[in-house]
């Protein structure tokens, strides 16, 4: 079985120690991934630091050209990389799956390449002119998650490179191979040392975070790990962009047609088997539409084929790993023990793979673990409310604040509700509809900093004011 390698300074690094990577749909071994050492981490950061001044000194249009070459590499290798995503992460090739993820990788590469951060004149009069310039920060440490392994890695890599930083990337230990292969391919068109990789367990990520030459960390993952990153990086005053997940509330108002919104709600909750930070994870429905929404969602759930994503016609795959699978099972069993109504699903599927059916859970309330804890899986609790004030209070009661949504046929009323929901993004009549030009980030316990668009580019720069005395 093949062993895959990291890239440091443009060269493949052969690791003495490796770990097994298995397909979550079949539990079959698909390869061995490297375990980097502390020395590897130090050398990766050193390679990035060495390459950074020349990379930043390039003409801006030249860096754009390099980024567009990366987009070509991703386009030309879409099928191979999508297959790795499916084998390693579990999402199907088709539908909103691995090919979709690769299309997003291309789009989120091309858009930053098209953007500029021109010098801003922030003040000028007869005596002085003050210009705000955007400068590269230096070495960026990127720590990618397992749910959208290649796409989120691209979100971290491309804006950082675009403005003149260099990058050391650590993939999740659950989805390492596909990301390493993507970086290997990208390195064929980038100067050596501009993009480097390390690999292994959380301890390796901690080494990256603690390195004094890493000037910015970009992390997508759990709140608990985010807290550790804050603590570990504090001594170095490292800049941080932290996307720490959410427990997104969706509010369905009383004026909706349940059948008209069912498909949008379904994919808002169950995209990538619910393993998406900005999925709808708590659904608050007005009592007059409660059963209608439940029935419409459960009807859809019964029609969605689940299985090995390499097979034709599959739209839902497994939960990615045993740890997450066990958490989902535990939360559903706790809901059952507290007299919740299991509308559909609710029991693990037999056989190989971490398959759990789409599960709709009704007759639950705030305070239940399934409502209060981010399940990050194919389970949706649906909570009944009587008035909109009650729903807003429920939506805001947790520390999670990544995304939320409001569903209504009255856009003006929906906008009023959305403005009162404590979340970084509140969608109306859609959920999780991110866009490469639209800033995205959380509030409260869901982290800080934004990605995407001009604001995302600014977040990987440091401002410098040049103040000119005209006299």
C-alpha cells in the first residue's frame, strides 16, 4: 500500500513513521500518511520564511499569474482529486459532493486571483497625504479540517499566497492524503518553499502554532481546539483567523409553505451529511407549520440514496470517522431517552462503514443535548415555537454564532428577524449559501476574523500607513 509524502521547500520528505488512512464507507485501507517530526515542522516554517521575501517582492500581476496556474492545476486534476475526497472523506462524487468540492476549489482560487487591494488614500488636504498600504504578514500556518478537506485548505492557502505570504499547511489526520496530493500538484507551478506541508496528529499542529516565525494562523475546527490555539499563540502575538464551527439555528416563520421550502431546508441541514460548520443544526418552526415541515423533510429523507460515494446514484455518504459517528449515536440515544419523537432514521445502519441514516427528531426543546450540542452529523432536531420573540431568544441562547437562517414569504419581516439573530451570517430563505466574494466568519464562540472577498484578503495582510508632508 502506497505511502504519501509531505512537501518542504519544494521537495518530498520521506517520513520514518506513518499512519493508516481508511475509507469511511468501507473501512478499507487506502494508503499510509506521514507523521512529521518537530524537526520537519521547524524546517517547513524555515523554508516558508526563506521563500517569503522573494514571493512578496514579485510584481502583483505575476503573483496573479501563479494563482491562475494553480487554478489550472486544480481544473486539470479535478477527477483524481475528487476521487481522493470520496475515498478519504466519504462524500459522494456526484451531487453536492466531491466534484462539487473541487469546483469550489477552482472558484475560490480564481476569485482571489481577480481581486486587488490598491493603496487607499485615507486622508488628504493641502499639507499632508496619508496612504494605507497592505503588506504581507509573512509565514501563514494553515490547519485544515476533515469535512471539506481540499476546499477549506484552498480557502486558507490562496488568499495568503495572493497577497505575498507563504504557507505551511497541516491537513486533518482524518483526511490527509488527498490534501497532500493536491499540494504536490500545486507545487509543480509554484516556486519552491512558497507552499509547504506537514502531517500528523494534533501535536504536530501545536508545533506549528507555537513556532515564533509563524505570523498568522488560519484554523477551521472545534471551539476547544481553537481555545488551545489562542493560548499557544499568545506568547508570539500571532494573528489569528478562527472559524470554530456553529450550532446554526434556522427559524421557519408562520407564513411559509412547507413544501416550497423543504428542499432548501433539507440541504441546508444535511449537506455533506450535516458535517458542515454552517449547516442548520436546530430548526425552530412555528406551531402552525410544525407537522407540515416535519412531513416534508421526512419525505425527502426517505428518497435520498445513501452508500459508497464511488457508486453511481449515491447522494449521501457515511459519517467521516468513528469518533463523530459515536457522538451522533450518543446524542440520538439521549434524545430517545428523553421522549423525543424519531420521525425517520434513528438507528445505525448494519454492515461496514460509518453510515447513519438521515434522522428527523421532533417534540424536543431547548436544553436537550441534541439541541444544545453541535451534532455535526445527519440528525436534525425540530423545535416548536408559538411566537417569534420566543424563536429569536432560543436562536441566541447558545454561544454558537456562525450562521443562521430565517424562512418567510415576507422578506421585510424576515429581514427584521435576521437583524436580531446573533450570527456572523444570517441567510433568508436559504442556508449555508457562501460565496467567494462575500465575507464569512463567526461571532461569539464561533471564532473571529473573516474569510472570502476583499475582507478575506485584508485579513491576511497587515496595514502600513505612509504619511507624506506635502510642504
